[in-house]
């Protein structure tokens, strides 16, 4: 363990320390907090959250994402009361962790989180742009925007040079040689800014530390009033810090190949860090993706790297206070501008546009920038919820005439009272007395919509028209009056599709009922496809399988009408002589239809194979037919390699023989003149399949083994 720490975590901790130091100072300055508060938070975040957190490689500390809300809190309550709020937010995070609701924090719409960060980034950039110009940032983004032209007219050139140099280094660092990039860009940029401030012949404002880090430790001040506003600030900081930490933990896990973090423990660690940071005068702490990603890329293997980085910041802050005071404010402002603009990600904007959430994104950003953080987030969440509601509850309704004179009404989605205006308008376009097919793919049907459709149906039928319902979705007209409406799910749709297989009547009634159900539920779906096949067929495969009722070729091959030219007989046999039906079908498929493959499909528990293996006289024509299985039985008893592979996979003798029989039929087909000619001239493919009824798995059968369809290489499959 210690060898790993010394080899991997120690070097990584130094890299993270060099990145975190200037960022922590800059965030404190941008928040309007004492500089030491940023360093305290970095130390506490590294050590406490590093030890207690649930994401071992996540690095915690002051984050740009909380800059705006902390600045607003300080402006409203003062610094020491803000420390109390930070500590209280930590307690709330601990309660979140103990109550195991951590994952609920991830339920916030990602577009709102992305937009919140973008709004924070823009706000920070507007604030710090004035500092780079030599001025002082205002309290609002609108005031900062108004002040930019004034500051440009009398900008302090020394601050501009330092700030723009820092920004240029940060933005261009990715273009320098890889060996040079080992040194963190923020460190190089801040050091360069400090050197420029020393040599430029002009006065440049620098960081001021009123005391050493240890002297800056102070207890928080309990608020004297405004408790509602205090509680609101506590909740805001706790929620933002929690969501940002959990999202960062998810990102770190992805960087580690899908490694999962303990979210509840992570909130306990973050809450403990915020509690301590607030009690001793530090900024809020949260998981920071920039530092965490740096930690992972630097080769960290354990939480030791995170803890050590906090210790290095502590040592530096105590022993090298004079170095911190040489950092120009303009250099930190340039650093923060780049960090702020990096929070605005083009990938997030493109994603919001593709997913139809661009309005939510823009509204949230504008709310954060020109209002405040909470207002922006609430606006975004409200819009996101409204958009979700609109997408979920709306129904698509259309009415159009068909070629045969009938009309077709289509209703798709959730049909509720909200859809009544659209529903009524479309139904009104159907002429009185017309025959109508109502195609309903509805997952939710409330009583108001049911009544509207029913009233229209009665009116249409009273004028001589006929209304037929084709109902595919979960919600059915007949079921609506009997119970409260419920939303259908995918499982229900599958059950509806499979139910006829399990509850068949007997005799002709079953077929008649099945045909009626087909007309009602599926005929219109396949009608356009079948209409294109009415004059010709172009199947891909000649499919020879057993007559067994449990084998449905189109189901197990996920194919449809027109795809398979199917021939069925007992035992899926290719008789060498004595059966013209297979020969005729094969010749027609090869010469006239030019199929591209020939498939032989056997199955488990085959009655033909059982009879052949037991050598019992089946009587009648069946005994005569089963003589065609004798070559397969002989090959099986002689130890065919397919039988050995099937036995190794756990199949019994009947199934082994069934697979051997498929292999033998493939060999027979391989000797057929028409098949051989098609293989040579146009690349016909001949293959075998075996359907295991109990597991619903289809295996591939070759002339010398079996294989799963999913992974081809091995010709032995575990059952």
C-alpha cells in the first residue's frame, strides 16, 4: 500500500495542489470573502472530505459553482454569519447522507444543471472583466455590463497586460509540448502574472492577507434575525453543493471506467467538511471536477492523494504567506474569467438544442445572470417540468380520408382533457355518415376524453356511419368506464401481445376470434407493408423447419411478411428421394426467387427425434417418413462432433440428435446440384439453427459444432 502511495498518490497530490492553490485564492476573491477563507476550505475539503467521502479520487474545495451564491450571501448577511450558514448547510448535507436520499439530488434535469453552471460562469466572467480592466466589480451582472464601456475608456494598462497574459497562457497551454504541460497551466499563468507585476513600471493591485492562515481561524456568528432568509440560504448552498459534488463523483467514476461512488457516504463527507469549514471561517466545500479530473489524470490510486493535497495547501499557507501576497488581483481575475467561460460548454448547448431543451437552457442562464442563482434554477426547473408535462400528456390526433372512401382517425399518446380541443377539432373534420377506422395507440385515457370519443362515435353512427376501433396501446375504450385510468407500461404492451398465445379457445372459434383480433389490433399496421408485396415476393431466405406448433420462424428470427420462404415438415428433413414437396420448394426458392440463404432449423424436445431414437414403430405414414432420419441417427451413434459439443453444453440425447440432424441436412444440401451452383455463382449461404424452447435461445449449428449467435468464436455454448 505504502509503495503505491509513494509511487502514484504522492506525485498526483503535488500536481493537484499546484492547481488548487490559485483556484482557491481566486474563488475567495471573486466571492468577496477573505483570501484565507479559500485556503481554509481547500485544506478542509482535501483532508476531511478526502477521508470521509464516498468517491476516493474526488478532490473537494471551494468551487466556482458556488461563487455567486456565496457573494450574495456575504452581501446580505456579512462574512461571519455566512460562515454559520455554511456550517448549517454542512449539517443539512449530513442529514441528506444519513437519510439515504443522495441519488434524489441527481433527479434535477441535467439541462438545468448545465445552464446553472453556464450562468455562474458568465456572471464570474463579467465580474472579473472589470478587475482585469483595473476597476471594481459591481453587485449585479447588469451593472457590470453597464460599467464595461466606462472601464474600457480609462483601463489601467498594467492590469490589462497581466490579466490578458494569464488568459493567453491558460488558453494556449494545450498547444505547448507534452513534456512542458506536466506543469499545471494555472500555476504557470499566476507565476507569470506575478513576475509581470514586479517588472512593469506601474502600480498593480495585489492580494492582501490580513493575517496568517492560523490567525484567520474564527468562529461563525449566529444570525440575529431574518431566519427565513437564513434557512433559504442554507438550503440553497446545501443543495447546490450536494448536486455539484454528486455530479462530479459520477464524472470521476466514468473516468475510472465506470467505477461507482457511494453517494450517501459522499454527502456525509461533504457535509462534515462544510460543517468544519464554516466553524473555522472557510468557504463552502464541494467536489470540484477540474481538480478531480487532474487527480485522476495525474495517476492517483487512492484517497491519499486528495488528503495530501490538502496538507500541502496548509503547509504553503502557513509558511509562505509572503508568496501569496505577491499575486496580482488581475492575474486571479484572468484565471477566473477562463474558468467561468469554461463552464459554458458548447457541447451542452448543442445537446439542449438536439433534445428540444434549448429554451430551458437559455431561460436558466438568463435567470442566473440577471437575477440570482436560485431564481435562475427555479425558472429552469419550472420550464423543464412544464415541457415534460406538455410532452407526456399531449396527444397527437389526425383525421384523413383513405383510398377506399373510409376515413382514418389516429390518436397517439396520452389522451386527456388537455387534448379535447385538438381531439374535437379533428373529429369534426370527419363527414357525417362516413365509415371510420379509429386507430388508438394510447397509453392513458381519462374519462373526459373517453366521453368525447364516445359521444362522437354515437353521433357518427346515428347518421349512418360505422366506427371501428383499432386499439394497440394499453388504454382501451371498453376498459375506461370500469376503473380509474392508469398509464400503460412496456410490460403491459408485451403482455397484451403475448396474451392470445396463452388463452386460446379451441376449434374454429379460436381462429375466428384470432382473425377478429388481428383485424382490430394489427392488420392496419402491416397493411402498408403487405400492399407493397401484393404483386411479388422477394424473400431473403429459404427456411426449412419442423412442423412443431411451438416453432414460429418469424418470431425467433425477428422477421416479417415477405422475409422467409418457409417449408415445414416433421423433423425438418431434406429427403434425398421420395418427397417432391421439399425439392419443388427448394428449386423455386433458388431458381425463381433467388434467395440469398438457405436455413435448416431444428428444435428441442422434437417428437420426430424421440421416435427415431427409440426405434418404436410410429405407424402409418409417419414410420415411412422417419426413415429419412436414419442417416442422422447413425451419425449420432457414431459420435458426430455436433453431438459431443451439445453434450458438453448440457443437452440431452434427443436434443443432441436434433442438432446432429440439422448438421446432416446441411451436408445433404451441400451436395444438392442447385444449391452448389448457387453457392458458386452468387454466394448462397447455407446455415443451421437450433431453437431451445425452454430458454427461447437460438443457437447456430454447423457441420462440426454449435455456437451462440451473440459471440461466434467458440463452437461450444454453455446452456
